[in-house]
């Protein structure tokens, strides 16, 4: 206790000596010493790289770069947890202060106000003689389109002189659009990529945080629910990244279990949450693939009368893919031939119902409407620079919104 109390005293910033840091920022080192900041599980290697970059003589400002949801902000705050342990052991007395770009920009509508605020911030950090390190989330907002040129120049000068030690975070697209093209800024900032963790790492992260999450909702999370949250979100929510999407569905499943008066989050509640997010029937998630795949011919026969040989070939192909003998291609690609009215469209609906428990899990495109060469833009979207290129195409948008369907 005495060691922690002494560490808290050393990690406290004087509000009179550091008025701007005390007002705009949050002392994460002090918060970590009080147990208010969780550790960044599974990101030990990235945190070590950040500490190594901070110790460099030049270009000593690391920037965490990754997809939304991979844990950039959590890793930033995890630095403060490591620093707090060093403060307790008297190994390092650096204080990590979190300052968001939004807080820096707030109230700086007048010309030159942001540049003046950054100058004051630089003076306070410099007066700490290397003791204070800023953690800036969404750091690209200070340099991107619409940023104050005078303030951006002030920040570049501070980084070049080493007067503003900081650790930033931004998305991959934002880094490529704002920071990479600026050669001078790219030399000041060192990119540290944060990749999406694998299944084993995500399960370890979920087991580490499910106690806090379960304590909030008053429920527990069995291991089978944690494993299903990873498997289902990877398969049915491809537009988001782990571990964020797994944590999101677990959080909502816990809230639903508590509202229903249950003490344990079940697979059924998790399936309901994923079903709502991915537009997939709950039965499809809870049914075992083995039972469904062995009875594909019977499922097809309920909707399509006759045509047993071609339906058997389709079922055999789907079973082969379900067994894992496939690459990164679609589950199956079939060319149904025959005159009008023999059941080609009905067969497609039968496949959708057998695989996704709904004949409506299908996007239908009439290629007679795409006979002209320029009409292909309606399928995949207009090229960049053309009118409506941000809207996407009829095919690409349908597949993006619902990846598991029949086209």
C-alpha cells in the first residue's frame, strides 16, 4: 500500500503547473494505479514495440494503425497500465495522459485558437522534461482535410524538435490518406500495425474480460458461448473486426439474459443477437451442419418435385464444401439449364431455404438488363470520380449487407 501511495503521489500532475493537461487530458497512469484502466490483453508485443519507439532518439512517436475494432484505443490505454507498474517499482516515472483530438479541437473556432492551444500544450509537456507522454486517439484529425494549417504546422514543428512525445492511433485508411503521403510527417511518426487477433487470442481476451462484462449484467458466460461468439461473428459478420464484434454480441446477449431474469447467457440468446445483426434465422445458427447436410435431398424434395439426379449432384457439392474441402470461393456455383417453367428459380429458392432457412435469403439479378457494356457499373458500382461511386453496385452492396445468401 505504501508503494502504491507513493507511486500515486509521483504520478499526480499539479493542476497549477499543468492547467491545460489537467483540463483537457486524463491522467491514465494515475487511473491505472487506482485500478480504473483494464490491461490490454494479447497486445503485449505491440506495447513493447511502442515503448521501444518512445525510447528512440529520433522518430520516437509511435502510431498504432489498424482496422476499427482491433483494439487500438485499448492498447493505447494498456501503455498506461504498464507504466503504472513501472512507477510502483520506481523503474520509470513517465506519466501517460490521454488527450483526444475532439477535446483539442473543442472551442477553437476562432482563427489561430487551436495553434495557440497546441503551443501552450507543448510548453507544459516540455516543462515536464520528458515525464509526460500524450496518448492521442484519431491523431489524423489534427492533420487531415479541414484541419487548421497553422495548428498542423505547429504540431509538425513540435514533433520534429521532439518537444511533444506522443503515441497516436488511427485507422488504416486514415493513415494512408493523411499521414503516408506527407513524407515529413511520416518520418516523425512510426507506424505500428495492429492486426486482427486469431481465434485462440480472441478467446483468451474474452475470458479475461467476461468477468467484468458478466459482473455488469449479473450473468455468467459459459465457454461454449464464448467460442460461439467468435465462430459466428467471424462467419456471419465479416464487415467488423475481432475482438470488438465478439464483445459486442456477448454484451447484448448478457443484457438480454439479465432482462429475462436468467443468471447465465445461453447459446439461444447469443444466436438471437447474431441473427438480428446478420439477418440469418436463429434455427440456422443452432442447427448442426451434419444433420442438415445429410438430409439435403429431402429438403430439396419438399420444394422441387422431380429432378432427383441434378438435385443429388447439388447436394453432393454442398456436402463436400461443408466437410472443409473448399478454398476461398463461394460454397457452390451452379448453372441450371432448362426451358421456362421447369423449376430453375424454385431450385435456387430451395438451396437458399436448405442452407439459410429462408427462401428469401437470395438476391435475384436479371442479366438481360445488363446487356450493354456500361451497365456493368450497376453491378459493381461506378469507378471512383464518377457520379454515385460511393453508393456501390446492386450486386456488391447486396453481398456486403448479407454475405451468406444465394445469388
